[in-house]
């Protein structure tokens, strides 16, 4: 099944847009699943942070670790105008669509992005 971006909820679109911006700001040439996780963690009111908190996982600590890991990724010289989805991101997006289908949903939500691996 090929990923269909038209099936994204507005919140999932915002998450991917935030991930792309984060990749550009950090001078990364590719959009990686770590960027998506960082964007999910940046939404303190979102389901990802709530789920982590309910499972006694410190979302702030995880976010700090994600940010440190992002800083260690290779950079291109200038802020990248075009960021390409890595093969790992393509797999995550396809898996998110499968998660959507397994829940019987019609649209890919940020929760599906979080569950995808």
C-alpha cells in the first residue's frame, strides 16, 4: 500500500510540517522518523505526550534525548530548501496508514504516526 497524504488529519499534517521545518532548521537533508517524533513531542497537548505520561514516561526527558540525537545528525552547509523523506520515514508513513486501517479509521492521525514503526 502506497502512502496517501490526502488521508492525513489536519493535526497529522501539522506534525509532518513541523517535522519538515525541524529538519530544515537543523540543516538536515532528509526527514527522518526522529524529526516526526520530535514534532509529536513538541505538542504538549497532544495524544503522544498524554500517552507517555499515562505510561509514566517522562516526555520532557525523552524530548531532550531526541533533541540531543537530532543535533548529532549530519548537517548540510546551509539551511536545506528541500528536505527529502528518508526510506525509514517512508516506512513509518506506510505503517501509519496500516495502523489507520487496523483501527478502522478513515484518516491518518498523529496517534497513528506515533504507533508506526
